[in-house]
């Protein structure tokens, strides 16, 4: 079942065409990576899927219902005056969930991302990786059907990025939301997703689609397997061709 789709979508800004035409769909419980050069409209496509902006032309469709979609941005965007648990509980409280229930579910979400011992910490006391885990926990408290991740690891070091990639897979294994993961890192896209959509240079259009074979979550040593390296090269070629088109 499709949970979100863009149909012949175009987005124009004052500076000109930013995206499109683009048609893509996201199926229930699948992980899709959207990869492309800087400025190609990846984040614009994500905002369309999130309902944060509308298209100039075309149709955006997504599963209706409050709390069905959650977004994690590149910056954790945590409220600095709130604890980790209060930050994670915020979407539930804003939607009318009683405070005690919201706190309970926030505690469960923080435990799932390995932060059970940091519930009372303020954002200033958290490392970059911990802050991003709080942001992930906050997104998961509503148990969304569609989770949108906009380059969430871009500001982190490589070791933390890899650890968080595995964390996202573990979280997906439990709740199984559909995930759209935006990145400009080809290896990260292939590791994270079962399907990689390659975008051309601005105005962004789909330049290719690559299926990634292998189980999710990824087994140990997946990054060094021949199949992984081959798929990375396939995506890289599609990206180069899209940038040259």
C-alpha cells in the first residue's frame, strides 16, 4: 500500500524552478533514500511529503490523519529549556494526550534509542549524537506511518553517523514505518535503504532508481560485501549521469 506520493509535481520559487516534474511513491514499511547533489530539491521533496509546503503544480498525496507523519531535520531543533523526556513528549502533549501518558510514551521512546539514563538532561548537556537520538525519539512517540529524515546525520562524525544508521534500522524493525531518508552521501543511501531514488541537478528530477539487495537491519560486514560496493558504484554512476544531463 502506498502511504505517500508525488504526482507530476513541480515547485517554482522566485529564483526559478526548484523541483520537477517529479513522480514518486513510498510504500508501507519500506525505506527509500533520496540522493542527489546539493540544491537539487531533495529537501523540497521531503517538505512536500510532510505537508510543510505545497506544489506549484501537480498533486501530493499522503496517508491522512494527525500524527501519521513525523519529520526529523538536520538540526535536532530541541527546546533548550526542556529535558530530553519533555522534548520527546511535546508532540503528544500538543495533540492532547494527557501529560502522564505522554511522559510514559516519551520514556519508552528514549529507551528505544538508548537514552533511558538521560531523560532529565537538557539539550546543552547532550552530545550531537545524543541530541539527534532525542529528536528521533520525539518523532517516534506518535508511532507515525511515515517518517521523513532530512540529512539527520550530516553534522555528525563518521562513527556517530554509522551508529545512528544502525539505530534507525533497529527502530524501523520495531515500528516498521515507511521512511524517506534524504542524503547526499551515496554509501549512506545504499546502507540505509532498500530503494535509492537518484535526483538530477537543479531543477531536481528523478534520474534513476536502484534497488538495494540485502536484509534490513544490515548484518555485520554489509559495507564491505561485494554486493554493497557494486550497488554504490551503480548509484554513483546514475548520480553522475543525472548531474551531467
